């Protein structure tokens, strides 16, 4: 079965082709970062319009590069939510229209499920069950994953997500948009021990997170004295180290608490080098394995949607030719499906 995946939940237009026999044939992604940088953040209306401009040309280019024709497609998967409603509608409309024309099934996918399952595209890949750390600009969650659609929330952030805290802190330091990657790059030249920043909820006794207080601590530092470039690098390094320590500690506790030996890391912050190094070292010492998606599949992409769609359709998930979008959608609302 050849599945076309479409991702348009925010500011990246992604399409991919996944074959259940041959694996991922190819994927392509267009980022709107340069367009939104002028505004310091994503402008929803501009994002939607750009998806309209990019989606069909990207699909044609992908088919050509993969030596496939439109009529070769057996099913279409698209991001149904959560995300920006207007952006989601673009992908949903294209997916439903193509499915109707080709007379193939179409399935709406949960964006976070795509991220959760994306490490299965790596080699080696984890096996079910495992604990997943989903860490991105909008979400920081620990999940137990027993199969496709079978997810149990273990803990989540009570305020800012880790990626959101990265972006807001970068803005406090005067770094360019997008802030998270800029802060991580600056942190590489900084001293993480210079500033003592809090490790929120590190000893809370549960698996929840909180990062708004950490951001406020940085604000206090910046307001106390106008930092020079060296101080900014040290603040960035100290901030990043604080977040990494919390994420690692909670992840290790989750793996141990569930009695499992595998941790999967997914989402945009999963590409952070400091986080990967710290988790890998801790996993080796603690006797469990840690898995990451390929670097190019950490951010939003069509490959994770095509792959998750293939698993869902193979497992008997309902599919049709209509479409809906859900700007807000909790992951635990998904129905469990079994995989043959």
C-alpha cells in the first residue's frame, strides 16, 4: 500500500510517500521560517496562504523524485489536528479532494501521534511497549506507548512546554526567530555553571513538568544587568542545562516506574544535541535503550503522517472521503486499534 502523507498543522508544509512494503520512499518539506521571522512568530493567515501555494507543487515534485504517479497512490493521510485551524484546513481539503478523485481512502491523523511513532522509522527501531518523551514547542509529555493508538499519559507540563520556554527565553536574550535553535547554538559557547537557575518540579514526586518559573528566572537575570555577549552565552547554556536535567530525570523515572527498558524521544526539541547526549549517557548507565527519529524527522514533516497513516489503515482504522479538522485535540481521545 502506497500512502501519501500531508502535514500542514503550522508553519511547515510537508509531504511524503510511504510504502508498506518498501518503507519511506521520500519526503519533502518547505519551512515558512523566513516569512514569519519579520513578525517574530507565526502569523496564522500567512501560514494558511503559503500552504495553499506550496502543497500541490511539493506533491508533484515528490512523485517525480520517487518515480511514482498520482494514480499509484492507494491511500492518503493528513494531519487532522491539533494545530492552526486555517492551516489544517488546507491540508485536509487537498487530501480529501485527491482521495475523491482517485477513489482511495483518506484518514485524518493526530499530529502528536505522528511524532510519537516517528522513531519507528529509524534503524534500529524500538518495539512496543516503550515510554515516549514528546517534547516540542507546544507539548512536553511523557507517554506509555503499548501499540498504535494505545497511549497512556504519565505526565505533562503544567504551563510552558520546553520548546516554548526555549523560544521565550531566546526572545529575552534578543536572539532571532526561531528562538529555540538560536539559543541552543549560543549555548554551545557558554558556561552552563555560571548561573544557578532553578530545576522546576525536579523533586515533585510525579512526572509533571513546569518551565515558566525557569523563564522568569532568566528574565530576572536580564533585567538585573544588561548582559554582554559572553553573559548571554552563559545564560543560554545555564538555561539549557536546567531544562535538560529535568527532562532526563523525569524520563528516567518514567522508564523505571513503568518497568520498561526503552525510551523514545520525539518532537522538535528532540533534535537538541545537549538533550540527546545527556539522555544517551544516562540510558547507558541506567541499562535502558533510547531511540530518536532521524534529525530531519524531528520537526513537523509529512513522513511521520504517511507512516502513522499506513499503520492506522493497516490496523483497520476508519477512513472515508470527507474531512474535518480539530484545532484542539487531546491525544488520549484516540481510539485504540490493533495491528496485525
